[in-house]
C-alpha cells in the first residue's frame, strides 16, 4: 500500500533553509563509465520529453555527491527499450560488485514511467527508484506507455519506489494506482505544493532534490 505525505510550500521552504548537501560532488557521465567502484553511489537519471527541458537535473544530482549516469534518450526512442537498457546497465554494475544500496534510478515525466518499468524488469529488492511527475491522467499525452507499465510491470515492482508529485501539476497526478499493485515493493508518495506545478521537476529545485537524496541514501 502506498503511503502519502503532503508538504505545504511554507513547510518545504523551512526544511530547505536547514538543508546541507555535505559530502563531495560527483560527476555526470553521458555514457556508461569505463571504471566503477563499489564504494560509489551511482544514479541513473532518465530524462523526460523534451530532453532539453531537463538538462540541469543531472548536474544537480551530481552536486549531491552521486555519480550520475545520464545517457540522452534519442527523440522518438521506444521507452520500453530504454527500460531494458537501464536493466542491463544496472546488472553490469551489480556484476562489478557495486552493492544494491549504491545504485538508484531517477526518472522525470516519461523517464519516470521508464523507471517504473525498470523496477518491474529488474525485480531487485532494496534498490532505490524515484519517479518525478511521472503519472499523467487518463487520456493525457504520455499515458499510453504508462498504461503499458501498469499492465505488464506494476505487479513485479520491487525495491524502494518513491513517487514525488506536485499538487499544482495539471499534467501529472498520483501514481498510487500503479504503486499499490507492486506488492513486493516498498512504496511512498510525496505531495509537493511548490506553486510551480510540473515545472518544478524541470529545474533543480531543493523541494524534490532533498526528498530524492534522502530516499537514495535510505
């Protein structure tokens, strides 16, 4: 059962005032890194559409101390194939000895639906997944692939899956209808009230960055 927590804008601002990144800054990798370390936390960032709207996100995640693998998805790429590619890259990290707790997948918009599919494909307990503004309502653009995720992958969701939404976002709402089907996953949904709607996920806003970093770090 997905759990919910509402964050009012004023509360979020107060929390951010006391936040501290700490730690060192990671790097952004535009392809799979040639060398990996089991002591490093790797975050796959899966952007939404259009890709240019999300260019600032990978560096913001790296600034939190993560090594961010942010491969650009080609225009018109098949999101299901993108999910399969994430699965194979995660398996590669595991094969190199990187612990499950040091791997996460974060996706925005359609990239969030790709992230949910990757969770269902990988079926790895304890791995962190974060989806940001990822669940458009019925009939909205981008809903077709999400419906496919719900039909094929939702029941095999595994790991720790966080959904972050904004109450003012007209293009995306709650993901609980999908998360509630993933009986083998730990799921949680955070509701922001940023005043920016879905645009908050296209910029490195601490309101969701803090929640994401805490979830990845367990």
